[in-house]
C-alpha cells in the first residue's frame, strides 16, 4: 500500500510541483492537440508545396520553348519536329472543340437526369439510379476508348456520318469522307464520360434548394414544371453552371479515350468528320518519341498550358457551386 501511494504521488509531480490527476490529463490533452494541429497544418503546406513544385518544374522544363517561340507558340499551326518548328494551335483547337461538343451532348442529358432524380423520381428508385450513374465515373478511360474503337467508330462510319453527310452536307461541319474516327467520335466519348459528373453535382445542387421555394411556387398556382423552372432551376442556376464547368474540366484533361478515337492529326479542320488532336492526346502520343530538348520543352509547355486551363475552369466551377450549395441546409434528402 505504501508503494502504491508513493507511485501515485510521483505521478502527480511535474517540474517539482505536485499536480492533481485532472490537471495532468488536461496538460496531456493540450499537448496532443498541439501535435495534431501541427501535423495537419504540415500536411496542408506539403500539398501546397507539391502543387507549387509541379508548376515550377513545368515552367523550368518548358522554358526553352517559351524563350524560343514566345506567344507565337499559341497562335501558329506548324508542328514539325524535324525542322524544330512547334505551334500548339491545332491542339488547343481540338481540345476546345471536342470539349464543347461533349458539353453540347452531355448537358441536356445530365440536367434532365438530375431533375428527374431530384424532383420527379419515386424515393425507392433514386438510390439505384444515382448509383448506376455514378458508377460510370469509375469506368477506366481506356475501357471507354476500346468501346469507342470497336462499337462507336464503326457505328459512326457506317450509319451516322453518311446520314449526316447526305442531309446536312451543305454545312462545313458535316463535310468530308466518313472515317468514323475524328472530332465527332471524340466529342461523343467525352460526353459519355462527363455525364456522371454533371449529373451528380447537379442533383446535389437541386436537393440543396430549400423546399419552401417549391412550396411557394406551387402555392401560387404554378404547375410542377413551372415550379421546377422558376423556383428550383433559377435558384440553383450558378451552381448548375458550376457543375457544367466541372464536367468541362474533366473533358479538357481526358487522355486515353480521346487518343484512341480522335485520329491524332495536328490540323485545324471545320468538319467534325476530320481527324484532330488535343493537348492531352499529343502528350500521350509523342512524349516518348521526343528526340530533342526543344521537342520535349514544347510538349511540356503544352502540359503547362493544359494545367493552367484546367485549374482556371475547375476553380471557377468550385466557386459557382459553393455560391449556391455550401452546406446543404434546408434541402431535401
């Protein structure tokens, strides 16, 4: 008993002063909190340093091309590794056109699915449909590319492009031989890949709209469609635009699926049937074949440009989503 008492007395002594057990526990908890705060703060700074290091490395590796071509790199179309002439305009054009075409196809489908899941679908069917749509985002891009090569491209070559050429061939967008591969195939692949992203975020935005908005519109005699259009869609407009921009950011950076179906030819053509190139696909195709320092530097500069565009688009999308959603208070589940 005497030994136990001595041990207890020793445990309550710190820096020569006798402290009660409760004070010792509080001091230890304070130390643990300080360690925890330091660790998570270090993690945040580490992530920021990694991002800054990535940008710095890209600028360093692309500096030779930046110094050699300057702004001309962004506005010229010549891509000749043998002559040492590089211009990124065909890749910028291909990236923008394929992404715009993907949004043109995906946005109506995504918003329609989101409105159905948030406003119209019975409660028992919402979880399985939402799960299946979100599962599309988990499919590897190379699987989409294989499906595009063996299913989508033959279908476009044999059916869709000939019909479009016969009916709308007077437009420059639908002129030329039906290769199957090309900008149209890339846009359709991208549209399938961005649908789950736009749908999921749009559904969360619509669920975050307070129920009082709907009730007020219905109480004033609005139909269900009018309540959805005026009270729900208008309230979450900026958030829905943010969801679309998130899908755009996904489309801008897609690599393998687009590389497998776009044709990979560095030229600017008005026709959607013609092969093209994107910034991501040129990196995937040609980086291992770069034989000179200037060639590598030009490819890295394209990667830097793609990073800048993606960061700006995703940052704008996040801002728009947060402006409406934030914590989904008062929303429906």
